[in-house]
C-alpha cells in the first residue's frame, strides 16, 4: 500500500529549512492536513551546507521583524521539541575600515534603532576585545548586534520538522513532485511517482528548484543558483565558543566559530552562477568542486584580518549552490494570476536567519489568503516583465550578488540587463545628457547632467554629484515649465458593463463620476491598509483608465483583477506598452500647451482633476490635469509613436517659456515639499488613509460600500494610534535618506519613511509615522518636542502638519 495519501489540504514541496518552517507554522496555527513532500531527505538541498549565521538587520522594518522573530523562535525551539538546534546568541560584529563604511554602519545603527533592534557602535579596540584574534590596525570602528547569533542549519531544520509533526503535519521523504494538476487557474493536485495527491493549496518551498516547480503551474519564480564558498578550519587556539559572528564587508568576508575552529566565507566581486541550463538530476546532499582560484581574494582578506589563519589547518573549502535574486531579497507570497499557489524561495544566503519569520509569514499568508503585514519588499508581485527572462534574471542576480558586501549607497542603480524597456524618447533624452535609472526594466531619466558633464551618478553618503543639477530642474518646474518623460507609468483599462460597480467597491475614493473626471484614490485591503495609490479617469460609461507607479505594475494589476467581485462583467487590461506619457508641469505649462494645441486649457474649460482629449499637431493626447509636483500641469497620455513629435514641438515652443527636461530625482524633491505621499514608503498596506492624512480622498461621508470601509469606520471611532507627519531639519550638511529614528519628548516614537532635500523651501524634509498606543491626534502631535537621529547623531527637528509648499493648493488649481 502507498504511504502517500490521495489528498491533503495543504501540500508543501521541499524539505529544506523554509518548507519545514512553513509546515511548522501552518500546523502550529491549527491547520489540519498539512503534508510536506521532500524528493530526497530533509535538508538535502541548500540547507545542509549553510554556514549558519543568524543576522537580523535588513533595510525593511517588517523583514527585520521577521528575522527578529526567527531568533525568538530558535531560542525556544529546543525546549519545545527536545531537539538541539545549535542556536547560540553570541552576537554579531560588523567592521568599518573606511570613512564611508563608518557612515554606513552609523546609518545602519540608526536604522536598527528605528526598527527596535539593539545595535551599538563601538571602537576598534572594543571590537578586538570581543574578537581577540583579529588585526584591527585598519579598522575605524564597528557595530555590535548583541542579539544576533548562529545555529546548526540541519539540526534547526530537524527541530522545525519535529515541531511540525508534533502539531499533526505529515512529512514524507523520497517523494518527488513531477507535475501539478490545474483547473481554471487553480491548482487541484500534485503528481508523484506513486500517483496523485489532490490538494487545496500548494506551497512551493523547493529552493533552487522553485522555478522548475513554478513552471509546472505556469508561474515565474525569478531566481538564479549561485556558487557560494566557505572554508572550515581545524581548531585554532583562542577561538572560543562565545565568539560573535564577524562580518568584514570591506574585506568581503564573514567568520563564525565552528567547534573550536573558524568558518570563513564571503562574496566575491565576480560571483559565479551555477546550473544555467538546469540543475542536474540527483543533486541532493551534493556540493560543487572547490574553486581555490575564485576563493583566493577572500582568503587574502581573511589572512590580513586573522593572521593566525596562516598556521591553521583547513578541513574543507566547501562550495555549495544557493538561490539568489535580482534585488537580494527573498521571494514570498502568491504570484499573480493563480489562486491557491504560494512561493517561499530565493533566500540569498540568509535563509537560515529568515526561516523562522519567513515560514511564519508564509503560513499566515496561506491561511488568510493575504499577507499578515506589508511584505512588499519580498512579495513575488514586486517583479515585472524582465523577470520572466532567465537571461535577464541571471545577469541582474550576478550583479546583485556581487554587491552583497559592497557599500549600499543611497540612490544606487544597477548596471546589468540594461536597457531592456525604453520609452520612444529614450534617444532624445540620452542626447540631452540624461542620467537614467531603471525600474522594472524601464529606463527613466533620473536627472540631466549639464553640458560637458558626464551623466553619471557618483555615490556617497553626503550630497551626491547630481544635487545642483536636480536643483535646476526643480526650479524650472516651480518657476517656468518642466517636461518629464513618465512613459513607464503602469496603465490599465477597466472595461465592461459592470466596470463602475467593480471599481466602486475596490476604490476608497468616489470614482463612479462623470466622463472627464480624474479621481485620485487608494485601494484598500480589509484592514483598511493602502494596497494601491493611483488615479482613475472615466473615459466612457463602461471604461476607466488607471495610472499607477512604474514599480507597482504587477502588484496593482493583480490587486484589481483579484478584487473584481465574482459575477461582475468587468475586466482589467494592461495598456502600459502602447501609451507614452509626458508630464508638462509648472506655471508656464498652460502657456506652453496652449502654444501647441487649439484646445481650451483654461480653468473653466479644463479644471484640475479632469481630463480632455486634445490634439498637439496631428497627435491625439489624453491630457490629465493632475500633478505629483504641486504645480499647474498636465500629464499627456498619447499613442507611443506620437511621443517624439510631441516632445520636439514642446521643447521648440517652450524655449521662450523656460522649458527644461526634468527627471525623477526632481519629482522626489518637489513632491516632498508638497507632501504628496509615495506608495512603498510613506504609505503601505500597513497604513490606512486616515493615518496617512489622506482621509480627504476617501468616500466615508457617502453611503457607498467599498472594501476597507468597515475597518476605517472602526478606526475613526476608536481614534488613531499613529499619524504621518512632516519633519524638517534646515542644516544642509545633514542628509535624510529615510529610516532615520524619530524621538518625541526624548522617547522613540517612529522613523522617517522617506526623506530628501526641498530646494524651494531650503530644508531637509522627511515623512514619518509618530506612534502612541494611547492615541495620536493633532493637538498631541503639536505638543511634542521632536528629535531625529541621523547616522547616530540626534538633533532637534520641526514638526509640520500642513504641506510646506502651497498648502492652499493655489498653484495646483491656478
Ligand atoms: C555555502 C552556503 C552558506 C550559507 N550560509 C548561510 C548562513 O550563514 N546563514 C543563513 O541564514 N543562510 C545561509 N545560507 C543560505 C541557506 O542555506 C539557504 O537560504 C536555505 O537553506 C534555503 O532553504 P530552502 O528550504 O529554501 O531550500 P533547500 O534547502 O534547497 O530546500 C529545498 C528542498 O526542496 C526539495 N525539492 C526540490 N524539488 C523537489 C520536488 N520536485 N519534489 C519534492 N521536493 C523537492 C529539495 O530536495 C530540497 O531539499 C548559505 C547557503 C550556502 C550555499
């Protein structure tokens, strides 16, 4: 008789640490009928050969919370299951060997404080006292995270598996999933050598095999196997069990204590991908050949740092493959276009550290059908068109992996896999000296270098080389007119006899308006959190045009299509590629457009928040009178092939009106001054419109039902516990990048979600939620004395509850 059941409610594929943690958390949360299938033995994928460092700090607050939870779990798991995990909380050290790195660790310490994680800055001498074997002659300082630790990955996985079984999960080894059965966009079961297992939900935790499992269900899981090496030494005198883990990012290396010896690994500048044409059959409990030549630069760094390694015996140079991703973050959640299929993969060599929290979050996601909190940083819907191409994914992943330990500069861009998506104006903007950035494959002008200067970012933690040029663009928009290529906007059309009814439910704003209206609205989850932030224009009785941020293309399309209520005759179509967008913004925008079009663009004929079909020469354009920069202006949406002609005419006619190209860095400064919110930082699925100060955009006063309404009503009655506010520090020597810690009356009260310089108001501007479990209102906010911590330094800052620029909207409506 087969030991394999014919059906299970939840099937997890993969018995690595992620699959076992997901099974543990599903079963622990009370899920009945959890079945984990492992093709060989538990841990036989990447898990058995992990080094086992357990760090916690990431650049996202919620991902850091997940990793903090991992530590909590690993501390109690042995008592819970009776199996040793090898976890010890020996702390983690991070060295800085140059001034820029010193600033980086200061900023990381501040970020840790923002996220409630202990991280202390210490001197080189203090670091050496914690790690006596190291040479600190080149060390300027260090950071110490006392709650970091290390574990034995295989033991930890076995303990999670035992815990899962204790709660009723079934784990079967030596069962390979060879196919997935689907019906009408849903998984109905999996196929194995022993037959089929029907299931209601399938979770793909197959590590570097996850893309292969994804393909069985037509799902793209963009990750790339990379070779990762570390060396294991014999015992070394002076290596004690309590030695903290050590990261020396300037040397590209890390260390951990291992039975009296050291494990030393690192991240090369030219990392090597593996299995470009597929993972060979039978690759279980397997390693790759040691590559001494590749490891040599890391070895040299290690010898400089720990001279005693010279005489240490080397037990092994281990080369294990691990899955990496294009942005260094792992992949979690429900891919677009499929109902009951989840992914937890691509752990970028921090899968052991992540497993506790990631497994819990994935289990909660599976049980609720939605993520337990904002996990956009790791959500599979953050990917877009180029991520479907294995070649593109490989090129970008190799680059991202090569930067694992290099400086994580503010505003840093990737160089690989470019260009892949360009607007029809790309050549013209390049000729105008644009410095492009890239988002979901799109080339977008970040800024324009002055004549004779190379359009190239020079990164630093201070003001970067583009600062003055962006100031010029900013001023052109404020004082004359700027033209911004925003072709990369994601654009959708919602059509059908029930389109208005469908959108009315999905949108918190009142979008069921007359043809010609443009409505700025949020789309909320059931908790009232902001899933999408976009504009909806009615273009026909049964047709709406939606414009949203470049980076939100996949996510927002998925959100809209999933939330059209069953039975309604409405569908959403992505029209991004056929439509170019030029934003014409500034006090002279009307004059400029009026010079190239016969359309009446006066306030009476074309007021704010409306759109009109206009012609520029022979080119038709939907002109949306909206703005994200706080000035009079129009977004021109037009057939892609007409954009070059329109752009040339605007630039020609605009000469006398002070027209100038502007880019995304200018937009950022302009929107900060005006207080426009940015999705992904100022507003996320964890924040409601009431908390974000966007109550004006919500139809709470109407009696129209919409998703999230009940949660907002309850919140309005109970009162807010956090509120987004604006903070400024005038000193131009300070630089806000976001994640700086906020203090109210001396106590930590939040952190900046976003920040930058406002050229018109002449100050650093940041937005952050101020939190108080007792409640937050404007009077309470105004009563506080505020400080902000930037790179370890606390300084007073001013609170503002109204936009710094044009609070009365006179310019926008002008
Ligand atoms: C050299 C090295 C050092 C590392 N060091 C660290 C570290 O210090 N700290 C840290 O946090 N992380 C570290 N990692 C990363 C860590 O090992 C991984 O992130 C983690 O093990 C990934 O776990 P997983 O469960 O996603 O994948 P895996 O462990 O690979 O598990 C996937 C499982 O799926 C199974 N499977 C695949 N296909 C099928 C199928 N068709 N049917 C059934 N089962 C299938 C496989 O057999 C495999 O067991 C390191 C990795 C490497 C390579």
